[in-house]
C-alpha cells in the first residue's frame, strides 16, 4: 500500500510539473507575448521592453518558471490589470456563486437521474425505457446553451413564468434571495447532467444485475425488492460517486455556458469576459486552479479506490 | 516472447491450414472459409438497426442540404443588408433574416458547411494522432510508455473547454486553425483508449510473429496493431465528429469561433440570445440552427452505437 501511494503521488507530481510548464508556455503564446497583449498594439517597443523587464519575461524560461511556481506556492495566481484585482480575490468572489449553481444543478440532476436510470435498467427494453433513453440522447446531443435558449424562449417569453436573467449580486446571499430567477439556470444545467447520470446508472445497474452476488442473494431467498435496493442499488451508486468525484472540476467548467446564457455572475462568466478582454492572467489562473483540482481529485479517487479495493493496489 | 512449440517447422506454417484430403473436400473447405468481407458483414449488422439507417439517411440529407443546397438556393452571405434586418419568415426568405439581414436558410447551409467540415477534419486529425501515439506508447511499453501516458494524463487534467477557449483567444481561428484548436487536446482521450487496446493486442501470437520474423516496431504497429483495433477507432471517430461539432458550436456561440462573415451553427445561435434577452421573440433565430446541431449530433451518436454493435457482433459470430 505504501509503495502504491508513493508511486501514485510521484505520478501526480510529474503531471503537476508538466501542466505548470504548459501553462507558463501558454503565456508566451498570446499574440505578441503577454505584455503586448496586455498593453495593446499601440504601446511603444520601449514600454513593452520596460514591462517585460518588470515582470521578468526577459529572463530564461526556467528562471521564469521557478519564480512563477514560487508565487503559486504563496497562493498568488496572478493579477488582472483589466479588473485591477488579484485573480485570487476574483476567485474568492465568484467561486461560491458557481458552487451554488453547480451544487443545485447536480442535486436536481441526481435526484432525477439515479431513480430513473434504475427504473430503466429494471424495465429495460420496454416503452418507458425507450422514451427515457430518447430523452437522454437528446440531452447528449443538445448543447447546454441551446437548452438555456429554449428555456428562456418557453418559460420567460412565451409563458412569462420566470425572469430570463439569473439573479444578480456579488454575494451568495443576494443570489439565493431571488429563487425564482434561479429556476431556469439550474434547470438548464441539470438537464444536461441528467442525461449523463441516467445513462451511467442504467448501464451500471444492468452490469450489477448479472453479477454472482445477485444470484447468490436470490438463491438465499431475498425478495426482488431487497436484492434491488440492498445489493444492486448500493453497488451501482458507488461507481456513480466515483464518477462524480472525478468529473467535478469539469462540471465547474461546464457551467460556463449556463452562466453566459443567463448572465449568472459566477466563475464561468468571469472566465468568458476574460476571454473577450484577452485577460490572460485570469484565463490561466482559473484554468490552473481547475486543473489542480482535477489532479487532486484523481489522486484522491485512486487512493480511495485502493483503500476500498485491494485488487487495485497490485496492478 | 514468441512461443514456438519445440519441433514445429516454421516453413510449414503457411500451408498448415488446409488439411490434405480429397480435392472436393479441399474445395468445400475453401468455399466455407472464404470470408464474407469485413465491411459486408459489418454492414449486415448495421443495416438491421433501423435507427442507424434513419440516422444515415438524415446525415446524407444534411450533407446535401449544406453542400448542394447553396447551388440551388442562391443567397448573399457576405454582404450585410440592413434593410432586411430581422425580417420574419416570408416567401422570399423562408426562415427570415438575422439582425444583419442575412437570409437564415442560406446561412444555415453555409454555417452547416463550416460545422461539418471542421467537425469531420478535427475528428479525423485527433483520431489519427491519438491512434498512432497510443499504439506506439502501448507497444513500446516500459518507462517510455509510462512517461508518454503521463503527458496524456497531464493534458487530460486540464479542463477541455477552458483550454479550447484560451486557444481560440490566442489564435483568432479561421476554419483551418479551428481544426487544430479542437484536435490539439481531443486526441489525448483517443490515445488513452487505443493504448489500452494495444496492450491486449501486443501479446497476441501474430504480433509476436512479426517480431520473430524481424519486423520492426513501426510495421507491427501500423500493419498489425492498428488494423486490429480499427473497430474501436472508427466508433471513436464517429463520436469525435459529434463532439467536435458541439465544441465548435459552443465556441461560435461564445463569439470565439470562426470570424465573420464566416459562420457556423453555434455562431448563428449567439445572435438569437441577444434578442431573447431583450425580451423579443425572434424564434427563427433560434430553432433552425439549434435543431440542425441536435439532429446532426444525434445522427452521429446513433451511427456510432450501431457501428459498435456491428463490430462486436462480427467478432461474436466468427
């Protein structure tokens, strides 16, 4: 187990190194270099050279890298000259709001996806299964932003039940104080995720239904209800939870479209505005944070799995 | 290492298949063993799937609509015509006009060309690179494989959507650059998949036989491993096309896709959002492009599913 842990952590460190090198290299990809993209095309070469020296971009790459990593270790993700704000403070301001959106969307999608996926697996190849499969396929093929557009068209304009905009405000409390405006963004996000969970749950339950332990449970005379809920359901849920843990950072990135469509003031919208303003410090800071979270999530999931399942440790 | 049973005569291997019996029996054996072509058997299974056939028909229709359509239905998709701005559907403009006065039906065709061309090309580039990388990595094995796969892990831990947005900001893409932007991170997933397949294929006897006969790595990978993983690769390509079209649409919607006056289906939708948020109902700005994306992606998903069935049952029936 110790050997596995050490190997796995070394792997994560190597990945971390590669990712950070790539991110810093990306800085230099911006049109005309980082400073030129910041100052704009009308800056004189002297100004660009001055700021290049100031920010250390005239130094060798490995020196830049070491300095930059040193900054990162102090929790400094960069400074947005466009917003006159550190990236860290921007994250501190927007991340909680994104977590509200992602959390609610996740909860709603799981609430529908898991029971319906289970239903589909039990009643597989019936009309009900086919209809639900059709809905999931629709969820797979429909871009998130189009779901958002349709919801606005139907429930904000044709039938004006909800406002077309998400609640505005700089704190979580302000967001939560307008629950009606939250309905459409959460629904749009949840629909796309629902497709994912219900498909996954369906195949997971179907895999589990043919396992030996199910036959054993039946042979022992357990009722079908007990087999389903006490044995199959629990084991299927375990794999969903793993998937959930692994895809959490991706889910945060996926909220970008919902936030743009509904003008929801979270990290996704900030990222999008940074993209429009070519604010590379924000773009790279956010991306790096999401990447670190992914690496950490993968590591924790693997270690957790190894703790639970001895077979993993030796492969 | 290659396992050759002691006493086996290597020179005998080619002819060992046909048992020395009467001429009629030999002929019958040849007739029976004559394989119906791989494509033909695959097609038979594929054709049983009505949904996949319908999807194929839908795809052919969409391709005709986008590429032949503009030859029949002429519209100006370069110059704006503000006098027609946002005109509702009429006989002259069956799907109305957008805010710059572009005819929406014609724009759907032109935008579809971008979406389909970029989708196909990006998917093929990504699958090609991913296949070769994954196959070589898995075939070489050892520390090299380990390192190559850490590069893949590193790339995959960066959220795809975010990095694609950054690349779009950096490169101001046209069609050609867009293919690169989409493919440059998409191949990683393919590489991981093909590597897994390679790990099981490299232990097969026929791959080991290549080594025994002195065939090089490249030959083993390109001539033996890749053709035997082709089922996985083709299925993956189908899904990759659908994904690429969705990504392109997403970037277009964010205004980071191909530059005007070029357009794609996602870019067409971003116009719709502006007017929806102002509370006006210009439905013709939303439904046509949105439905086009959904239909195309559903078609590719169904075809991919059917292809997977086709390749798997082909193996089972042997």
